C-alpha cells in the first residue's frame, strides 16, 4: 500500500512529476511556493510549467503527458541492414512478394505487411503495370548474395516462393517413378548434393523458363525452386557448370532408354515415331562446329546438329542426340532403331521423317528390318517432267482431314516405282493442290495403307518441328553457353525430361491437351505462393489465378502422395 501512495506522492519520471506539480497548482489551488517545495522545483520553474501548459492544445497535451498506444499488434523492429536491403530491392522495381521470397532465403522471417509499410514509409510509389518480359528482366538483373545449397532441414517452417507452380510436377515425378529412374541412373552425385537433387535442380530451371544458368542467378534466391529438388535453395551457377562437365554420352543414353521404357509402360507411346534434325546454335567463336540449316532462322548457322524423335499422338519426345555430324547424319535412323531395341521396346511400325534425314540405301535397311517408313522424295526437273506427262486417269481427288475438324481436297497419283539406291519397288504418292507449284512426292514401303492415311501420317510429322521450335524458345536451347557437344547433349536430355513432364500434365488438364509449354507455364505454372512444411506434410498455398481451378482439380488425386527426396511428407 505504501508503494502505491509513493508512486503518486513521490513521482520519479520527469513527465509524471511535472503532471503532479501542475495538478497541485491548478486543481488543488496550491501556491507556486508550496508546489515547488512539495515536488523539489524552484518557484520560477512552476511559473514556467504553468505558462507552457496554458499554450498546449489537446493533442500536444496527450503527446507530452499521455503517449497514445498504437492500435493493433506492436510493430516488430528489424535491423537497419534488413531495412536497407528491402529498400535496395524496391529500388530495383521488385514487388513485395518478390522481396519476401528473397528475404526468406536469408533466413529472415519478415512479413509482407512489414515490407509494404516500410516501402510506404520511405515514399515509394506503387509499381506500374509491367509486362511479363519486363518482370523477368528486372528479376534477372537483381544481384543478392545467395546462400549455400544444402539438403532440406525438417523443422516446421513457412516460406514464400516466386516459383510455387513447379511443385505441381512433383506428384507426376513420383507417380511415374521418375525419381527411381533418376536415383538408379549413371549420373554422378556430389558430397553434399545427392543424385536425385542434382538432376531435379536442372529440371527445376527447365520447368521455370529460366534462361541459361550463366545469364543470371536470381533462381538461387528462391526457396520454392530449392524445395522442388529437396534443397534449401538451388546451387549456384558454378556448380551447374562443373556438374555438367562430369556427364558422358553413355549416361545420357542410358537415362533416355530407361525413360523410353517408362513412357511405354505408361501407355504414352504409339506405333509411329516422327524424326527430325534441329540446329542448336552457338554464338561463340569455336571453329570446330559445322554450319547447319536453322529452320527458325532460315539460314545456316555455326551450330550443333541434334536428332529428335517424338510420338505424334502424345507429343512425348523419346530420343535426343547432339553428336550428329555431317558425315554420319544419314546413319541416325539406323542408330535410332538400335536405341529402341536396346530399350526393350518392340519394333516400331512406322518411322516418318524428312527427305534429307537419310539415304535410299538406309531406307532399304529399314525395309529389311520390317520397319515401315514414310518420307519425302527429292524432286528434280526430270521427275517433275515425268509427273506432268502422267495420263489424267492416274490422278484422283481425295479428301484429307486437316486441323480443326476440317477437310482438304488434294489431287494424288498413287504409283509403284523402282528407286535407284533403294533397289526395290517402292510406293510413290504424288500430291498437288497444296499451294505448291511443284507436286510433293511421298514415298513409303507400305503398300496396304490407304492414300488418305499415308498423307495424314506424314502431315503429323510437322508436330515434331513445332515441338523443336518450342524447345528452342521455351527451354532455351538457342542460348546454350557452351560449344562442348556433351554439355549440350546433357542440356537436351534435361529439356526432353522437362518437355515430357509438361505433356503429361497437359493430358490431365481439360482444354489444355495441345497447349505448348510456354502457354502452360504462363497460364498455370508461373505463380507466387507460400509453402508450409511440417514433419508429416507440405501445404502449398498458391495465389489466385483465373486458370488455377483446373490445375487444382488435376492435383486432387495426389493429395496423399509421399515424396521420398523431401523426407516423406505428403
């Protein structure tokens, strides 16, 4: 009780002491001398306090004697270095969510609300509406010291990510058994990063539409990308480069064979395969590279020539080889058949490819191997003259199905001829009415298939060209950072895996079955969000997007999927 009275009779705090003195002087009507004696002031001090008090308004009185308490939770104070980092990132035109994701990698648990209030307090205006390319360029130019990549810890935590969408591929990797194939592959691992995390680190960049990993390293700062691979963050640029130096062609081929068996077991491969070449440009000065024709650039470029094989029905790419040279490119089709035999797949019923893919001698080998093929015969002046002299009775009209459930009328002449070099009878179908001046010549060793079916099969070969164009742009094969063929071969292998994951996802999305990886990424995968991790589960929170419900519906069946490389959480 004495302590309570002493608080009022003998105030210790200056503001409290002045308040009690003014109260005694004005309210209790004590004289200045009596007040000064009670509280230990001089008489002049009391007069000074009273004069100042009369000049203060209500707000000033509150601030002087009764400091108002802040409404809501107390504001958490962070170090000056953290505030400076937030301000520096904002000056680079990064959004609040992007800044939050970067700070999470620095193990700084700072809320988006704090970041927003700080940049508001510092006078930053709201960011203008920006295009996707502008946002990507802004992020790529941001340089922040990246943490060292390590295996995930398994404590309870929640963090922000700029790349939450790629986590939707994890259930497919588990469901298809891709994680087991990667774990049992010949690919190397390091002391700190196991094989599964190493390969998935490359796949994470491919799925995320990241430019070549030497261009920028902001992806090192995203915890969601690291979580995809079972790491706290993805490794730095130097690690990716040194790892790819350890890869051999044998490792890539063995991995592709295992994948081929997997796609076949999953029912994703039909009896027809489309084959084509693609030129992977290199923008350096190495003179050992050959010039190859680039369809996307419409000119010959110093490049690495790669062979691609694709299933026309599902879009799955089964084969890739960047070791092709001018002196062995005609033998690729034979090597491809050997690849399929070694992968355990039964003999392919149909191969469809361009006229320059192989020689007539190799076509004869395909026929001896009981493999059907459809290709184009090269047209010369004499051949065109012979076609012009054919009697009108040999030409007939056929209707061929085109895209969009439409049909197209063509004029064809179906013949059996003896081809020099092939040294056997072969079926030749001359086609006009397709907008070309010269007729197209399709040759095949299938004498039973109807003309319409043959034309349809060859027309679908253009799908592989479209897929190659997608890989060149979305998976950035046109931005390879090395002239070493084996590094590009590994890059192509990772691109094939990422491409096929997009195709498997597309098959589960109603209305998106024929969408390109670029479309799927922009509409569905490119998204920010939060990841809440515990010992038993991992909850992924994605920001609202117009097309998100379709993706969530596809994920519903994977709710209880356990992920081995993440420690087993659902």
